[in-house]
């Protein structure tokens, strides 16, 4: 279909420019999957003065135009996605999800080609009068031109153009960035050597159990994901590849313990980490056809030349906060707990998702369809830090670790018993890289089942996110450790870092299952602390708070159970029963509010 008269009149080259006089302030839409809103600059202000371009006056007009205009149809898809998400969240929160009528505005993107779609509510409802919801965005791409940075994505990631792009990324990263590996570590104990133009691999290891790999096997006999990894390595002129399930003897506990203890150094010293983000398992592969967007041809005039550009719907990860692009949400690998340390520790990772390829390193993240670096947070930045000698070393390292734990506990494990082992590589790295140098001694930090001895009190101030957690049937960690539960953990609230500690640590100890793996499984543990105990005085009617006190001091304390079988909040009759049976609160710290946290033993 051709473009409608309104879309044909748009100057897409000018529209794609970042607004130079825009005073709109971007704010996060609280509570859900909806993207962002802009603060309305004032009801009497003409939005064209804020570099916005007017489009249709209502959703119904856009819907009517979408029947005969490809670009309007594309924009209608953006609007419908917003409306569907708004309705979903409204139903979840128990209110009637009715959107008012909107007037549509277009705005150039701050960090990319294309434009954003904003809505101005045509209502006197105060909830809508002072904001301009950001409904989504449209990207613009060209094959090869200096006018637009966006690039088209090939259906297959195996085309020569795409492989050459990855090769150039790696060369640029290798030449311009200081990602240094530890040469003293050498190669892993075992690696696969790629032979016969990538059609064969062999493993040099004196073990009967893997004699076929020692002699060499055809790549075609390997699971599809491994085949793809070998093919890519060969295309990138890489001679050796390490695959954990092939280079570690899976049914040999002694070998697994020894090799898993070195896993952090394998990842950190690798030349390139291949992340098969889109593959659900080793048999699915990651080099199949991608989900490329629907493209709509639009005129693009630049420097007196009219070109045919292609417009497409931007994912929400590219709207507002573009750093979300590096989160690589909604991909199978992102849900796997074991994969977290690979991504954090590797100095250079190439990601293969269902939609695009990305290269991530401590310096930046590059996306295939944008063809330029995005200098926002990447996971590799965390472990590239050197904490030694910093005055704020304890705070910085501790906060990084807690953020890592929060991320880790959102992921899933096939074996519940792997809760601590799957994080052991990162723990080993933090231990090596986190010693304090005070000028006269170097003090190591002790690792205690997911916690660190130098910040143990504030580290204990964790709680389960909505829904509580489950205690595994087999012992996994002391109850004061977040690792003792299957739950998403929240432990990075701002108040924690400003809390005054109310307990003194006497001794904390854990029993390791194997002395060879100091950051792995534990079989027991305890924490001996000097504490102040307080007892509940009363229950607040129709509330989940308890009144506590000592002498003439009174304070309220909200109660949240760790385990889901008790519910998120305790019932009033349960609280009264626990009062009678001697419920005791042990405050760990307080802030100026004050806000307290207790832990139960």
C-alpha cells in the first residue's frame, strides 16, 4: 500500500534528528511493562515548540488510515501493543483499564534513527493531563549509507555479510580496548581442536570415557547448538573451542569438582564467549532464521538525495532507556542461572538472539541493527573493576555483589542443589579481586554461603520478592542465607547502605562439602551475634504491623515471611499465637526514618 497524505508529507530525515530544543523530561512509568512517559510541559504550550510533529488527532483516525497506509498500519501495531499492555496491567491491579482519547505526536529519538510516538490525552482527568505517554517507536534503516546508522537484518545470521560484521566487531574490540587475559593461566585443561574445515573436532584427554573425542568425531554427530558453535569458530579463524559438557567429564565427580573450580578463569581468559541466547537447549541451535521485523518503505531525503528507507517497529527494549537492549530479555539463556557467570566473566561475548546479534564487552554493547556502539552498562563492566586501593571498596564491591545476587535469583536451575555451585565462578573472582590494601596488610574476605564476611550484617537484610519462597527438601545453606530458599531476592534497597548496625558479629562459619571448592556447596553453618531482642507489644488492627518497644521507646515493624506456605503477610491470629509462644524480633539495623529489619532463626 502507498502512504497516506499525512505520512507522505512528513520529512523523515528531519523527524529522525534528536530534538535540540526539547525540554520534555522522560520518566519511568511506575509498575509494569509499559515503557515511559514525558512530563507535559504545560497545558498552554504548543507542543510543536518542543520539537514534536503532530500526527492524527485520535486512535480512530489512525485505525481508519491504517487500512490504506502501510506506515499507519505499522504505527497502529505500536498503539495496539500499548493498549493491550495497559489493559493487562489494569486487570491485574483491579481497576477499569479504559484509555481516554489521544492526540498523537511524533518525536525524534535521542539515541537512534527513527521517531517515538507520544500521546496527548483529550480529557480533564488529572491522571492524564500532566504526562505524555510514550506509546512506542519506529526505527529507520538503510543498507549502507552515512545518513542513517540503522541497518537491515538478514534473515539468516550465516550470510557472509553478517559473519564479516562479527569479525570486524571482534577486531575493533581487540585493537581498541584493553581486555587483558591472565597469560599465566594458559589454556583450560581440555579444549576441542577444530579440524577438517570445521567438520571434525578432537579432544586430547587420556580417559577411556571420552576416547571417541580423543580420536576425533564428526561435527555433524554433535547436538545442533554445538555444531553451530564449531561452525562459527571456524568462520572466525578460531582454532580451539571449549564446551563445558564435552571438556568436563560429567559422570566423574572428582573431575567435575576440579574443573568447575577453574571455570571462572576459563571464561575470563577466553578470546570470545559465544552466547546461544535463543537456544532453549543444546539441540535447538542458534544460527537458524531470525524473526526480522516487518519493513515499510518510506522516502528519506538527505543532502539533496532521495533514498528509499525502511521503517520498522522498535522493541520496547529500545524505547526510552536504551540500556535495556543489553539486558537481552525474553531469551531462553537469560533464564538460566548457570549462564549468568559466563556473561559476567567473559571479556567479550557475541550474543545470538531471535532478533539480532550483539557484541558485549566492558566498554560497550553493539547491536547488529544499529551498527554503532552503545556505551551504557554491560555486565562485563562489573567484573572488570579493580576494587583494591579504593576508599569506597567495601561499599562498591558489596553493592555490585548484591545486584548480582538479585539478578541471579531471578533465574532457574535444573538441579536445585546447584544454587551455590552455579555462582561459584563469580564468587571466586570477587574473592581474588576484592582484597583491601590498607598499606600495611592485605585482608581477604571470607565467603559464607552467598555472603561476604566484611559486610555480613547488611547482607543479611534480604527479603523475598512478592510471593515468598520455598525451602528445598535437601539442605542447601543456613537459613540466614538467601541461598537456603528458592525465591527471587531483594537486597539492594538504598536504606541498607545507610543503616546503622544494631548487632555485633562474633563468629560466622560454614562447613564446605569439599575443601577443593571453597565457593561451592555447604553442609552446615551458623552465625553467632551479639543482639538486642525485643518482643511485640500489640497487633495493629487491620494491619500487618506489630508494635514493639523497650521501656519508653515504641516503634512499628512490618512482618514479611520468607516461605510462601505462610503467605506474604502473617494472619492476625498467627501473630497473636506467635506472641503467646514468644515471637522475638532481632533488629539488624536502623536508619533515620527509622526502618528496621529482623531475621528469624
